[in-house]
């Protein structure tokens, strides 16, 4: 036996004997028809109909006869943290059953000494120094008891406590050990007792001493997503340090242990140019079985470019997006900026030309889209203007005169003579204006003048 256990047992044994002697002279036996008071002796089968305490006495309830049952029926025996106090004591008796009791606020929740054939069943012992403290006892069966959050051990099996069976008990989040057994023998992990299906988790010093007296309880959690198509798109969630994936509306993760943080994947890639971004319930923690749910928003990619590529300044988008993705339904305004040495012609949206020279276009993000700002050099723009004019089927004489001015402007640009090119374009505009509504329709005139004016504006 180690020094800690030896000193503890001697000190606690002397204290309990003193407490029992003192309380024997202080407390009257309980009435046959009323719940016992703090410090009462239980001499016959007793079922509580209400809570006991808070008790400032050294003992909450004392078993004082063989072969009796104390059934708390789910009621609480509470103490006031009196040093070396015990919530329920059975010392020197056999055939005792203590069940369905909630015990809190004592040095020892349930104290059993010099006992045999004792049955502790379905008791809850939280907020004590020790939940269950047993010495010099054999043939006992402890089953389905819970001892959580005590300031030392959940269950302590001390000197002489051998030949007992502990089954399906739980001891979590105690400051020392969940289960501590100082005995030795041929039982579980070399102790003098048999442990079976006992659970422990989150105890500060260790879950059990020696190890192997208990296992860690596990649980399952279902993670649900709303907003991602239920087939064909892989999404996932990280629980603790493990990543889980699936393609349906939910992922069930089993075998979880303790309190774990989780975070849903975001963004989740869908088909080309489509992704899903978590916007609610995206992270948190789990500690037991249940369901967690997250919501996703659909986003689409807007690809913005210039033709030819590499021109600066680049087109702008409003609202802006560093990733290029926008929530479904968002309206985005694309603006083509002036580029030195180039003329903006039009926007192409998904390969379709938009209005000539309209440098702003609006796109509704109902799917992935491409927006390309098309630019030309003045020489290229002049050729486009010539092509536009020829497509109008103007009278031959007028066509010849306008061609002469445009070809002359093109030659001047090729020679680097910007001023002469401007004069020739202004002459073109003057002639078109003169013929508007006559040999040229007003709509045709507007198109030709607008194109020529854009070329003029681009010539430095």
C-alpha cells in the first residue's frame, strides 16, 4: 500500500469512527411515518418521499441494521461540506441495499466499511470529495452508479475492500481519478475486485488507477447540411482532428469521446464555377449524442477579363469580390476603364456582344458567368468603323467620300501623325452629320459618329 493511501485510510477511519460515536448521542431515531432527518439512523426498510438536508451534521443518514434497503426514490441527501462528513454511512452491516439516491456536499457521498453483501445501485454522487468510499468490505455489488465532478475520486476502493463487483458505473470529470483501487489480487488489473463495463472520461489525474478499470464512453452525432445538393457534391465536417466526408444531406459520426469541437467544410466545391459557403451553424462543440445542423449559401463565379489580355487598368466589378464568387441572385455591375492607346468597344457576356461603347454592364448571378471587356487599338477600331459603314449599304458617292477620309486617317495613324488623323476623323464626323436624315438615317449616323468619336478620344 502506498504512503498516500495508508495515511488517508488511517485518518479517515479515525474520523469516521469519531463521527459515528458523536452522532449516536445526538440524533433520535426517525419517525415511522416521516422522512428521516439529517443524522438519523435507518433501522428498517425506508423509502424517502422528499429531499434530506442540507445537513450540517457529520452524517446525513446512517444504516444501523442488517438486511435493510434505503431507497431514496430519486431524492437528494445534501450536506454543507462538513470536514470528513458522510452522506450515507453503512459500517459493520451486511445485506444492505442503497439505491436511487442523489448525494452531494459531503466528504464521502456513500461510505461503506466492514460490510458484506452490500448493494449500491443507481445512485448519483456529484459534488463531494469522494463519491463512493469503501474499505474492509467484500461480496458487494455496485451497479449503475454515477460519480461525476467530485474533488478527489469518483469511486475509491481502499484497504480490505476485496472480492467486490463493480458493473456499469460511470465516473467522469473528477479532480483525481474516476476509479481508484488500492487493493491487490486476481481481479481486474491486478486489484482485488472485478470491474465490468464501467465508464470513465475527463478525470484530471487519470481515468483509473491502476489503468484498465474502466472504459471511455463513446457517442454518435449526426451532422446535417442544408443548401448543398443531396447527391453528387462531396462535403465534410472536421470533428476533433478527424475529417469526415459524405455526399448526402447528413453525416453520422460514431465512436466520439469527450467534448470535441467541430467545423463544417466551407467553401464546398460543386460543379464548375459553383460553390457552397456555410453561413449558419458552421462550428461548435459536441459532448454527447445528438444532431448538429449547418446552412449553406450557393455562390457562382464571375470571371472578368480584358481582350487583349494584360491591359491596365483592369475592369472593375461592383460589389467587388476577392474570390470572384457571388451569392446567387446578386447583381454585379462591370465597368471597363479607359486604357491608354486603346478604345473600348463593348462587353462580351458569356461570349455574347453587348451594346457598343457601353462601358458598364450588369450581370445577375444566376449561374457562373464570364464578362470580357473588348478593346481595340485606334487602327483596329478604324477598320471596324470601315466595316460598320460598309454594312450599312450607303449610296456609292457618299461611301467613296467617307472611305477616303477614314483611309486617310488610318494612314496618318500608321505614320504617327496624330493631329492629321484627328482632323480627318473630324471631317468624317462633319460629313456624317451633314447627311444625317438624308442619305444616312439618324440611327446610322449616331453609330458612325459614336465610333469615330471614341477613336478621336483615344488618340493622344
